[in-house]
C-alpha cells in the first residue's frame, strides 16, 4: 500500500503486516508507527488555497473561513469517502472549531461547491476558477503556484494538520521481501532528497513540520477510531444537500 494518512490506515490495520524499516531510528519519533503496521516516508501539511485572481480581499485564512456564507458554493474539497486528505480535513475542522462535530460539518457542507475525487482535482478546480477556495495538501499547492497557476497557499490560523504519508505491507502478499526492500528504498537519502525538491517534507529528524507557522495538535489514532462516525455524518449531510 503506497500512500495514505495514519488516520485512514489505522482503520484497516488488520490488512497490514508489521515491518520496522532499516532507517527507523532516523525517523522523527512523532511520525513513527506504534506497532510497525505502516512506515512514514514524507510529511504532508493539509492547507487551504484560493484563486488569487478572483479573491483579492478578505482572503480565507482559517478553518472557520470554510464555514462562512461568503464562500457558499465556492469551496472545493476532496471527497472523504475516497480521499485520505478529505478525511483528515474533516477531522481537522471538527478539532479546530468550537461546537459539535455534526454542526461544524453541516456549516461546511452548506458552503461546499465541488466534492472531488482527489486533492489534486481540488487544485485544478481552484486554479481554473470553477471554485475560489479549496482544501488540499501543501506539496500539490506549492507545485501549482511554482508552475505559475493562480493559486496562493494559506496555512489555517488555527493550525495546519501535518499527516505522515505512509506505505504498508499487505498481509500474506506474494513478494514480501520486495515490499520490505521498497519501503527501505522510500526512506533512502536519494528518495528523501528528491521528495523535498517536490515540496514534500522529510520525516527524518528534525521533524518535517518544524518550519510551519503553527501546527495543529492532531491525534491520528483517535481520528481513525471515529472515522466511520464522521463519514456517516458527512454522507447524511451531503445527501440532504443533493437536489
């Protein structure tokens, strides 16, 4: 399994075979798996973006901005039923904002214009002006901005969630030795250096989120434990919004 946040992978922990990679001691302790079920290979902050040609004042600068009626129908987000980034974004909002989770999510759903399959699709929707604001990952947003697209990156005022992007070995897989070798390769100096050139943060000490303006305290294990409940709320709310 190549790619996925801890909160999502933990839900399917029974599907993975424990493995401790040869570079384990170099990984920042905060990113290590408690039981070796997955291996982090990069750190991905979840950020906000906006189209800087269409939005030039009162820019969205917080998770609370995403519940403002000013952006109703203008927000793009990854579909949490198929996107790990989407799941993390919902959990981040419910943790960062006051109120019951159901009310926070209801306020957000009322403002969402496009629910898209991936975080990359969100960047495209904001860059081409279909939506004004979006939720995505830092690497995709920075790549878009660097390529000249009309995208500005915002780190939410309440804090950004930094999720390690992980790999995991499937239980009873056909080529377990190759799977272990691949995970070790992901943590090699060559790959880690290449990832930083693609705007991803390293998981090695010092932590890859050290330069963030403000990181939101986030418990991926707790988020994973009630992910099903969050998705049930989401599905119920989005069904109500469907004409």
